[in-house]
C-alpha cells in the first residue's frame, strides 16, 4: 500500500540528511529521494536500529517501504531515516501548473468504494515472483574533439538465469561491445565479443533466440549446420516432437580441400567460393578434418586459426606432410545478398505400439532478391542476370566506379591512362597520388596466378595498392564477378518400422529445388528427389557375441542439391571418384554385417556398389578390433575398390590397409608398451586402353615404437619409414623415401617441477628420376617443443624454460592504417609534406588518450614463403632475501625483500636453408636482413628492494630489445637499450621523496622510409615529491631534465627538455574521484630533425613551450550508476590546441 507518512521533518549535518516521520500504517511506502546510495541508508527508532527485514529501499525509484508486523507496529511509529546526501537534489516531480483536485463522483457507489491499491516494484521485482539471478552492465558514451568528429560508444553485458515461472527457466547472455575484434582461435572454446543469446526451457520444449546454431543431422538428406541470427525452437507434444527456426545466415558455407606441404605446419589460407582472399571466418563455424578424421582447435590440440585472416596453422601435435589430406568446412562473411533460413521438422516415434516412427523435415535457404540489398549491382547488371538464366559462370563487370576526385578520400583513387607493352597500347588503371585525374575507385578480383594483369605491391601510400604488370603477368583484374541471388529448399520424409524384435525397415524420401538465379525466370526448375531404404538386423545374441547386419540403398537424382555434406568426408576417395563435381544421377547399394563382443572386440564387413553416369564402382571393406585379455590389442582395416569411369577414360583398382598393434607389459613398478602402426596402399589407375596414369601410387608406411611409463616419468620413442612408388615410363618406379624419428618425455616428480619435451625429425628424399618434378628434391623438417616449469625452496625461486621450433610458411606483411574513430583509434595522421595524401610514414602514435582515430593493420601478401619459426624463452624470479634467510636459517634484516626478476626471449622466423643454424640459434642467422622475416630479442632484468614498512623502496632495471621486420615495403630494424633507476623515501607521514634516472639508446633503420630513421641516445633525470594530505587528497610534483642526441648522416640534432608536472588525486563528497595532471614543458632542438626523429626527441609533444593537461573524473551516482569523464588537451609547436572529451555513463545491474 502506498501511504503518505505524516508530518516529515528534516535535519542536516555536513554529509548526512535525517528524515523523521510518523508512520500511519504498518505497510507504508513514500518517496525518500533520487541518487541516494542505498548502502548509506539507516533507519532508527528511539536510537535503536530497526530490523532490516522490516524495510526496503529501491535506489531506482527512490521509494522506501516499511513492512512492520502489526502486533508490534505501535512501538515503531516514530522513525528517523539517515542517509548520505546526494550530490544533486532531484525532486520526485516537476510541474509547470498546479493540479486541480476533482472529487471522485463514483465514491460511495456499490462495489466501488474499495480503495485502489498500488504496488511499487523494485528492479529485483521486475519479473514478479521470478527466481532469477541477474548481472551485467550497460555503457553509453561519446567522444568529441576539436580535431575529430563526434563518435558514439556503447556496450552491453547482461547475464540472466533462473526461473520465470515454476515451469519456465531462462538462460540469457547478451553482449555488445562495439568492437570489430574477432575471438581468439588458439583455444578449444571461444568467447565472442558481440553475442545475443536467450534460451527458454519448459517441460514442453525449449526456445533459443539471438546468435544460435542450427544443426539438423537426424535426416540422411536434409542435413544442415549453420551459425545464424534468429530463433530456433523445439517441443514435445502428445502427438510428437516438433521443431523449427527462422533466421538470417551470418555467412556463406563452404568446403575447401587441399593437401599439406612437406614439413609445413602452416598457415594454410582459406578462400571464398569465388577465390576471395583474406576472408573473415565466422568464429567457431569451422570443422577441420585430417586424412578423414576430425581434429580439435586449440594450442594444446591439433590446430589454431586466425578468424580475421582465414588462416589455419597446425600445432606440433600433428605432423603435416605432402601426403596429408586436409578438408575444412566453414562459414565466412560475405557482402552479397541477405540470406534467410527457415527450418521445420517433426517426428513421432510411438505409433503402432512403438513399432512405427515417422518424421518430416523442411529447409529453405534463400537470398533476398531485392536489388536494394545488393549495393554492387546496377540496374544494367540486374538486367544481364535476368537474361542469363541459370548459366552465369564467368560473368564479370568492370570494377571501376567513377566517383570524382576527392582530396580526403579514405581509399586509393586510380586514373585511367594509356601505356605501351610489347608495341601495343593498353588502357590501364594507375594510382597517381594527388593527381586530379584519379577519379576512379577500383575493385580488383583474384583470378589466379597468370590469369590477371595486376599485382599487389607494397608502397609508401596508405592502403592496398595494385599495379599493372602486363597481360598474363599477374593474378588480379579490375573486374567484379556478378552474383545472383539463389534459393534452395528441401522437403524430406522418413519412416522406420520394427518388423520384429531384431529386424527394422527404414526409409527416407526427399525432394529439393535449387534456383541459382532468382532474378531470372528462364532456365530449368532444378527439381529432383532422393530416396534411401535400409533393412537392418540388430541385437542377435550368440556365444560369439552380438550380431548385426543389413542392406542399404540410396538413389540421388541428377539435379538434387544438398545443403551440407550428407556422405562421409572422404566419399570420393572411398569410391575412387575423380570427377570434381557431382551433378550425376547416383545409385549406391551397401550390405554389411558385424559381430561385437562384451570385451570390446569387434569384426565388421561391408561391400557395396556405386553407379553414376557412365561410372561404376565396387568396393569391399573389413574392420577388426581385438581387445582380449592376454593378447595384443589390434585395430586394422582393409578395403578394395574397383572403378570404371568412361567419361574420364579411366579404370582403377585400389587396395588399402592400415592398422595398429600394441601390448602392455608390467615390469616391477613400470609399464612397457611396444606398439606398431602400419599403412599401405596400392592404387593402380589406368586408361581404358591400359596406359598407367599419374594418379597411380603404391606405398607402405611403417612406424614401430616403444613407451615406458614409470610413476612420474614417461618415455616414448618411435621410427617411421615410408616408400612411395609412382608411374614412370608406364610402370611404377621408386619415387621417394621418407624417414622420421620421434621422441617424447614427460617428467612430473612433484607439484614444484614439471617438464614436457618432444622432438620429431623427418626427411624426404626423391629419386633422381623424380627430382625435377618435386618442389624440393630433398626436404627436412624438425618439430621440437620443450616446456619446463619449476619452483624451488618453498616457492622462493620459480621459473619457466620454453623452446619451440617448427617449419611453416609466412607472408610478408604490408603496413596499412584504417580510420575507425577515437573509440578504437591509436594513431594520428600528420601530413608532413602537405600534399594531402596519406602515406604510411605519416602516421604516429597518439600522444594523449582518445586523440588517435586510426588503427594499424598488417595485411599479408599473396605469396607464402617457407620459413623456420623458433621461440626460446627463459623466465625467472628469485626472492633473494628470503632465499638467504632460508639457507642460513636466520633473518636477513633489511635484505629480506630483495627480489630479482629476469626474462630472456628470442623469436626468429627465418628462410635460412641450413636448418641446424636456426634450431641452435646461431648468431649468424639471427636478425639477418637476407634471411630473417621476423626476429625479436628481449632481455629484461629488474632488481627491487623495499623496507618492511615500505618507507623506502629502490629498483634498478635493464631492458634491451633488438628486432628486424621484413615488410612488403622494406626492412625495418630497431635496437633499444634502457637503464632505469627508481627510488622512494618516506621523510614524514605526508611527505615522500621520489627520484628517477633513465639512460637510453634507441636506433631505428628503415630501408624504404628515410623519415623513420634515427639513432638517439640520452638521459632523463626526474626528481620529485608526493604529499599525502588525507585520504581524499594526494598530490605529486615532478621536475624533469632530459637530453637526447640524434646522430644522422644529414647532421646531428640534440634536444634539451625541461618540464614541471603535477598530478593530483581528489576524492570529493565521497562520490567523485578526480585525477588531474598538468605539465609545463619546454623542448629546444639544435640541428636538423624531422619525421620520426623529431617525434622521438620531443616525445611527440613538439618543440617550444607546451602545456599538457588531463582530467579524469569518476562520479558514483549510486552503487549501480557511474559516470566517467576524460578530458585531455595539449598545445603544439604551431600554437594550436588539441582537445578531446570522453563522457561515459555505465550502469551495473
């Protein structure tokens, strides 16, 4: 009940308000005030605190409610409410006019004289009696500056779980962080930054909303797996189970197949359906198969993936060779038509007393054919697509769009000019910076090496630049392939009937319709059907085990189209199919039988026949798994395929066998396990006339090994030998021999020590007759990984030693800068030569927060270079004082808190052909401009000490780093050394002396941009003091004198800097925390200095007398609402002022 308290009266102190009221009822609610911190509210009666269960305060509405038991209410009618005064006094209502009270004419009428009751709901009561756990935050803000446009910033995070009603539960996670960052692909599980997910569960079913996964795999034909945005639901009713969904596809599905490269772990670059490079893969949508087996994502598993670049790299847990078969199914983001997806399915399993089950599935995936959703198509393009019908292959239009010359264009502009090549005149596109003829914005398509006239090149200009190389001398053309909207739908009906206890008859019929061009009304309907039937026998028990058998037949029409792969991942290899596209009527018959024992042993046999248009295949396969006590464990499969393809004029016989055998032996307290793995194939591919084809192959691969397991030690070693035979002069001849050795050791004697080590060597040698055909007549690869962690003397000394080496491929990176706004930007553009053209060497790091509007991005080149990647890292921490005390058995006094921390790390990516030099980190190949792609060396040491009461502190640090980066635009090397001394001394309670002295050397050399070259050395001395006034006010003053000298071929330049700086922290009204900074500095440069050298000499502030200031304020309106203000500014050498303001409001709930 909302009841007005009688006769409230207020009293005030410096920080508190007290409201004294007389309660008129035991259930009383009234307005206390807005922006009141609920943690400061206290309720007293007769100087005694009232039971907190008898009152509640809602900070959102400002209402306080009392619920005092009626039997004792008269003892608590007089209450005093004390609370901390809010910063702003906001009344409950504002009025321009007074309300006139009109008597209720209905009062006194029958049935209407009962008073109206209203209930004030708090935030926790938003869902009534719902039992919900909720948490999250909401952020809204903006950034503005006198040199940048207004930019809005927003973020949302909401986690909700619990019961809405007694039968409905909810699980919700909503995140929106306004960031284009893709999730990390180096872990097995991923966390997406922008995701909306809501799940409602009830006894009859569940509903998922937002970013969800649709996975239909119960049907044989109507199978689909997509990451979408929409709704997916399923339910159970008395007449069956039903489900469905309506969504928008987040990307396009694609399957990409390729073979690995000998000794190259990656990266392997994924591409789009139209050979698009640098696609963005939807996080978590990929499935990777190696030799027909699915592998897992994660640095501790088999592969990692860069979703932003679409690149997969395999870890050392999986050795990649040129015989490795790789298949990747994934979704990637496109800018084509909006694609919608509708699904529905239903099933009933309890018909005819549970013997009959029926089901149906409907799937429709279609592009929106509204031209407004496809910005790349003109009316003329759409008309051309309408007239094409279904045949739209190789339809290209010009990628050049005349947009007029713009000096502030954020993209590269091209001019159309004439050039002469081999005596012929060609009209080409050329980038001419600042030339008014550059009126074209051009999009280029990758047509494959040798099919284009343009190449990507690195240059000084900011952006991806294409240059004309001559007809057939490149891979790009200024064209765009026209994309038509497509539609695809399928209906599938399935049923099964239990003829007897052990015999079941099942079948499925599906019909599909595929329209590759929704613009066109011409062309075939592309409608066809597929049928599956199976008779199975299962669960027949015998003394030998459980027997099962069956026969299955599939029919797939010539124009039947699947959504996802319905067959095993290596179906073509299974039947020895060489045709790249299906597009044929298909009949497949398979018979199978199996016997399974309780011990886990199993025997399975199957045989089948496949018929397509002028293709026939027959195969037989057997699988044996032996797991019996007292005998070795054996797993082996063998298969034979006979095929004939009259269209391709070939026939084949293919025999395959692989297996593993192992046995455990107990010796004292250890286990010895010898094992042996083998694989062999004999593939005979010939023309119908009997000529041997190049696809023929014969090989055997033998891999014996031994494992020893002790209590804390595991040792394992193995050998590998593979011999390949390929066609030569119409007969099989020895082609190559591969040898490998692998060793692994794990030792974990205690929690304080752990080491894991593995090394694999592989060498492949080709015979003389095949050396010209191979990319590398003799290839060698080494994969090594060693990780050791230790902790000694009761954790007084701990460290890590890590080493990893493998062979990979790397691309040269092109440096580009993209304008994204101040909320993400970290770089600013300064037009050094005042030509209005954004060049790579004109971008500098921001000096003050929120000043930058660009981010730096490195775009890989088209070519991937074979390299060796090595990482060595040693990290240690020694608590020297405590170690001495532990060893001597007594206190070390002032040296107790003496700590030494060190880090040494080398990272080298090299093209050096002599592998040994790289693996052993020979100094001659480290940071070598001829062979290094990337190289970094770090050495850091810090010795710190403090007194027991922290009245005195001191530290000495030494940091050294050397690096080399080979970019598309040239080589950049850097050398940096720094010695830093810091100290603090507590003179009195409020006064603390501060000191800092730094010596530095910094050298940078760039082969392309001379403006980035500098060789600077110098020192900085910075004394100061800090005052602790009280808990709400602290201030610090520092003065700095610095001297730097740049040695350059054009003349030396020196810079002297003097600055005075104040940093103050103020905590006002127990709500506002302020951090203020004001710096006055003067820098004078003697000698020539420009570009990066001037930036480094002046710390980016510039020459002359300048002021730098900042204000950071956090206002806690309530315990749930906070307001943050960031104001930064500085003056420049040109007497200009640069200011930025960022205001963010965040609410926690």
